[in-house]
C-alpha cells in the first residue's frame, strides 16, 4: 500500500496560465508559496519560503481561471508528480509538480489576517510550534 497526498496552504505567486488543449481539455498552471517561520538557536526569527508548481486539469482548471489570482490565499489538496522531458535545445529538463485534486479559496492575504503558522494541525501527537521549538535545532 502507498499514499501520495499533499495538503498546502499558501499564497498564489502569479495568475494561472491557462491552456486549452486539442482534445478540449483545459489545464491551469500557477505557483504557490508556503512560508515557515521559526526561531534559530540565537532566538532570531527566520523565514523559509518554498515555491510549489500547481497543475489543475479540466473543471478544476476552469475554476482556477475564474477565481484564482496572484496573491490569493488557497488550500490545495493533491499529489506530487515529477516528470522529465528534453527541450528544444536538447537539454534534459525536470520538474516536480503538485497535481491538484481540489482547492479552496481562503481569501486574500492582508496584514491583519492570521498567518499560516497560526493554523494548528489536527494530530494525535504533540506538535512543536512557534516559541516551543527546542534550542538545539540543526539550523
């Protein structure tokens, strides 16, 4: 048994790029930024942002075209997919993408809106969040 499941909450980095394919399929591509904040061993706040390539197909792509805009905060559920190809200059290329199975608009990010870090995960084990981080982190 295996599982390939991704859940992300972040901010859209650019308006979706929409393509209508020959077989009447629609695909939307956009980037999503997720940012993690933590205190380093000196007590200083650090941020680490990851950029994710999101791919939506068919009706989900049409929904993305209509509602998703740069700066939108969204929740995406999907799966990780990696693919390789050879470009026009014969260079081997690869990309890691999140193929969206669903997404939910959460609203546009504003300065007075709670950040992603304040959303507590639902888990059966104790989570280490914010100021509760141990001082001996390796970074």
